[in-house]
């Protein structure tokens, strides 16, 4: 295996390449952070919409339940009156 010597210029060139690579990675991460923030905001707004839909569904189910109980009570009252 050959042994190569590293001159100051060669080391400087390699370090500049490494610095450039780190700058590219930092820029890429910055873009990804921005994209993640946007996705998080979109997800938050979608979850807010889903919560309001589920709340509306819950209110409607409660109304249907009370209506069914009222009809059942009315039917039982009518049956008791008819039998008595």
C-alpha cells in the first residue's frame, strides 16, 4: 500500500470540500424544517376540522338517543293507559 503525503494545500482543499458539504446539508435541513412546519400547520388545521365534525356527530347522536327514549316513554305510557 502506497503512503501518500498530505500537503497543507491538499488538506485545505479537502477541508473546503467538507465545509461545502456541511453547508449543503445545513441548507437542506433548513428547507426540511420549513416543510415540516408547514405540514404540522396543515395537520393541525385538519385535526381541528375533524374535532368539530366529531363534536357535531356526538351532539346528533345524543339528540337521536333522547328522541328514542322520549318515544319509548310515550309508547309505554300509551300502553299503560290502554291496559288500565
